[in-house]
C-alpha cells in the first residue's frame, strides 16, 4: 500500500493499493479535515494503472506504508 499527497489538492491525501490478480490499483482520495458530523469523508475513489502508480512513485508523491 502507498500513501501520498500530490500537492495539487490541499487537505487531501491519497491511499493506493494494488489489486491482486489485476494490472491496476485502487486510489482513494481522503480529505483530512474532520466534517461537522465528526467523520472524515472519501472524496473520490477510482482505478489507476500500474504505470500511473510508477509515475507517482518517481515524482515522490507516493511512499510505501505497508
């Protein structure tokens, strides 16, 4: 699993995990500011290719966390 911040979306972090048996990964963008209801909310979630993961790693946007 990777975690990162692309700095283009202030206040949001990205969690990326490879999907077993697939050649892509799931990216989940989280807003790290607590909402009025006390929860943190998922801003978006989508699949990205391995080449997109590699590009983010090369730019040092993503760091390995697991």
